[in-house]
C-alpha cells in the first residue's frame, strides 16, 4: 500500500524524512465514532515501495457525524508514533505487509 503524495505532510524524525496522511473525511464507522481515527506513515525518500505504517489512535475522528469531541493529531503525536513503531520493529524501507500500530487503548466507541 503506497501513500499518495497529495495531502501528505512531511515530518523528520531522528534525521529521517517521512510522509504522513490523515483522512479528511471519516470512514462510515469513524463517522459514527464506532472506531477511532487512524493515520498512515511511510518513508519519504525510499526509492521503491516500503512498508506503510498505519496507526490507530485513541481519539474519534474530528469530523465524526455525531459531534463527539476529540483531540487533533499533531506532528508531535506522529513523531511519537513513528518512534514507537521503530522500537516495535517497523522497517519503513523494506518491502512487506502494512505494519499496524494500535494505540487505541482507552477508546470507547459510541453506542
């Protein structure tokens, strides 16, 4: 899975550049606040496709349809998630399946 360049933001963590992207519009389940917000990260300067990191947060998507409040995803949150994923074994420049990092502990879905 490759991350599109359009709408992706650049971040540098420990001297390495990454691109990250958050969906502008929530999925159906995120819109109802049944599932938490997610964002994707990939190595910015990799010559070929690498492993994409998908991070599941503990916050509802800010554009959910039921008005549930949440916190915006900040670049500092993305940097912490990248560092955590690297410690857990994510290798962004190697090929392979998507690496999932679940940080959703404490998320309570809407009824």
